[in-house]
C-alpha cells in the first residue's frame, strides 16, 4: 500500500474569522470550490447541521465530477476544519482533508491538505498518476477563489 499527501496554501488578506465560515458550511462552497462548475447539472444534497461537525454534503455528477460525500468531522473555530471526503465514483476512496487558518501579517495563511492511501486498483492508477499534479492545481484555484469570495463579502 502506498500513501500520498497533497497540500497548498495561500495568504488571504482577511481574518480567519472572516474566512472560516466559507469553509465550515458546504452550502458556501458553491462560491469558491474549484469543482462546483465541472458539471452544470450536478446534483447536491445537504444533511445534518448547516455548519460545523456533522454537516454533510453529497454530490453526483458527470464522469468528470464523479460522486461522493463529505462530512465535517472537526471544527476548531477559527483555526482548523477536518473533513471526511469519500469518493464513490469513478473510484472508491476515502481521503481525509484538512483546512488550517493561521494568522500571518495582515491576513491569514490558509492551508488545504488531503491525504490518502492507494489500495487495489487505485494503487495501479496511482503508479501512473501524480496526485499532487492531479489536484494541486485545483487546490490553488480554490484558494484563490476563496480569497476572492471573502473579499466580495466585505
């Protein structure tokens, strides 16, 4: 079994208290997530509380968007959010995902990271795909859009 880790960070010119709510509610992800526009007819369902631990989001889309669920499993406001990310299509995988918010200068350093293990058919896939290259760019786009979304709320 092999494992991987992907992480990107960006300095956003806002306080953690301003940024945190945009990540702590899946309903806010439509404003900044790099995957929200992959499939215009993507089906979304929200369950549990609107924010924080227990908030759940499920999506089902085209071949590019795939399908899966996310659940906030840790919400340490305004420092950290932990998410259980489970893909069901095109391949099954569970990828713990974390957002951290650290004050830096006049802004906040937001770090988005995801880890996972490659088993079975996913391991074969991983031999040919670099997860950092596969999702790292999306993380960068998402963090840039998150900074823009925070600016639009101000």
